[in-house]
C-alpha cells in the first residue's frame, strides 16, 4: 500500500468518526392525517386554479365573483373538491389547454357556486 493510500484511508476513517450520527426513526401515521393532508392539497389545487388571472376573468364574464367562488370552494365537501381537483389536474399543461376544457371547468365551478348559493 502506498503512502498516499494510507494517508487517504486514515483521513476517511477520521472523517467517518467525526460525522454526526443520526438514527432514522419511523412512526405510525394515522389515516386521519393522510386524508386531511390530501384534502388540503386538493383545496390548494382548486384555489390556485381560481387565482389564475385568465380563470378569474372568465368567472367575471360569467357573472361570478372570484372571491365568492373561493368562499364556495371552502364550503365544498372533500369529495367534491377531490373531483374538481382531479379534473383540473387532468388538463393539459402549457399552451395545449383547449378553450373547451377551460370552459368546462369554469362551468363546473360556476355550477358548484350556484348550487351552494341556492342552498
């Protein structure tokens, strides 16, 4: 073994000793925590969609206040929000978004707002 290899080996051994040692810990996660985080992620997806300027413009053209739509999303059940977030996620990204797809989503949001408004 060469002198350079011995020095490198000793240096690596010393560095391994000085490296902080942390043991990984695992714990049980309850179903409620997983469901809550998933529902919150879906609500965030729908809210971010409503925050887009083009969507807000379309909602105003349809006579729906964007702030009211956001409040109504907060009042929707988790299943309704999950369904709407799934449809939003299924839309093509970038410039491929068809006008029909955007109009369909806006109609669905408008229908949900109208339904909650009438309740």
